[in-house]
């Protein structure tokens, strides 16, 4: 599996967009980029995934660079409830998902 | 609809005792996964079930760990002769089908403390 690199922590003002970066320079052509988050004391929550094209759903947008070596998760209007640890995972087979340290996002009022 | 449920939510046990953790996946989900998350650590894969296929046990840390899935639905993770290093949050997830882009839905976890 491709290794991912994320900043350990980020802050964001409430109501502003939160942009969370992820580097995955060794990604293979058949590997997807997944994003999950984990709010304190809860199980991980699926956010979004993509292969090549940018993706958007009701929670977030995922921007993948053309060379696929990095991506950005965008929460368009962050709320206090978006405070969580965000995990970027690159996997070909989702069954063996392994989360790293992730980015701890703190949304501040 | 109902999500993935796990029981108990918390379990405290003495070293050397056996424990059973239960997972009820989302109805209709054919794939079921067990993970564990130790304090301050990332997620560690344990075992995976898909339909009637043989489970992928490649993540089980020792032969004290085992899991079964009855009737393609409920799953039980059993830890025999528990050790203090088994203390962790055990998470169960389910998904519709095995595929390269199949999102997993997680339960709230069981916090296991071995004293």
C-alpha cells in the first residue's frame, strides 16, 4: 500500500473552509484515496473516496492532483462538530485498511 | 437505518480470562471487518469475512484471537487468556461487498481493559 503523509494538526475557523492535505507519492494506478474521520470516542466515519477525478458529496470534496501524488479534503463550511482526527488512506483492497496518525483538525469559534 | 452495533460498549476483565465481543453489521452487508485501536495509535486490521468465503485472518496478532460469523450476519471476536497488551478499543465495520472502492461503516467500538 502507498504510504501517506499528513500534517499532525490543523486549526480552522468556524464557517470557513477546512483544507486537509495528504501526500501519497508512491500511489499505484489501481489504488483509491479514501478519507475517514474519527470524532473523540466514536468509531471512524467514512467521508469520501476517489481514484482520479475530483469527487464531491454532501460532506466534503476531494481534490486529487493530476499526477495523483497528493490530494486535499475540503470541508466547505467547517462547524465545531467537524473537530476530529482525519485519516487519508490509499488502498487497493479496503479490507486491510490501516490508519496512520492522521490530522487532528480543531474548528474554533 | 440502523448502523453497525457492538456490545458490550465497555468490558473490564482480569488478565487470563476469556472475553467475547459482539458485532451486528448493517443488514444486507456481506463483508464484515474487525479492527483494534490502542490508545494513541492508528487502526490495526484483525480479520475480515466476506460471504461464505474463508475469512482473512492475516491481521490476528496471536492464536489467542479468533472470530466467527454465524449465518453471514452477527460476528463474535474471542480473546482467550487475555493479556494487558490486549487493552484497546475493538472496532467492527461492515460494507456492502468486497471491491476496490467499497466504503466501510464502523460501529462505536468495545473498549476492552485488561487489569
